[in-house]
């Protein structure tokens, strides 16, 4: 039950994460074409949000400017990085519905201390994760995260947190 509660808190807080992501970011990684190719291969089946929903991903929050809509699979939280199984999928509005633009990897910090980075996770043999950073909601643990813009070109780079090309709809 405690694991479920942590996963739920993490999932609900994910949308808030994008409004003030802080922490010690790793050096800007190169645009690793091989890594992007692998992420695209692993996530092709999720190009449309309906496929993610059918596989257990849950929408958390509203559209985040510069990111999009986050769909999180709670069963993937609180474990080590599995490159072929990202914790979150990020979608942007398109004329045909929500389309996949990025994936997000989320790793809980083992020592729960934002001042240490000894447990910084690796992805594709590089330390590209941002963090450790405080949780964005009460109960959310210290964590690391990494966006990979595999499905939408990002002028800031494939591993940047935000993408200026993602626009959220305006509601009246």
C-alpha cells in the first residue's frame, strides 16, 4: 500500500514538476542519434495517447507549456532505469489528437538528499538526468528526471527539459 501511495503521489505531482524544475543539472549532453533511434523503436506503439491509455498509462494534470500532457505508468515508478520502459510519455495536441513527442524517465533518489549526486542514474552510459531535485508536491520524494524528445525536434536539444515547439490549447 505504501508503494502504491508513493506511485500515486509521484504521478499526480509530475505535471507540477515542469513549472519549476530546479536542481543540479548535468552538463548538456550531445544529441545522441543512436539513443534517439532506440527510444523511438521502443515507444513507436505509443504514438497516439489512446495506445498509452490502453497499456496502463494515466494522464496526470493539464497540458504544460513547453512540454505537453504527461501520461505516467505508476507501476514503473520507484525502480531503476529501464531504457525501453520510460515512466512517462509526453504528448502534444495535434489535429488528429494527442501525439507522442517525448518520453520522461523518473528515478527516485536513493539517499533522499538534494546535496549529493552519488546515485545519479545513467542512461545510454551517460549521466544526463537533471537532479537530484525536491519533490514538487507534499510526499513526493527527491528524484532525478530526464526528458528525451525523440518524436519532436527540439531546438534546445533532444535531452532538454522544455521544448518551445509544444503549445498548449487555450480554453475560454
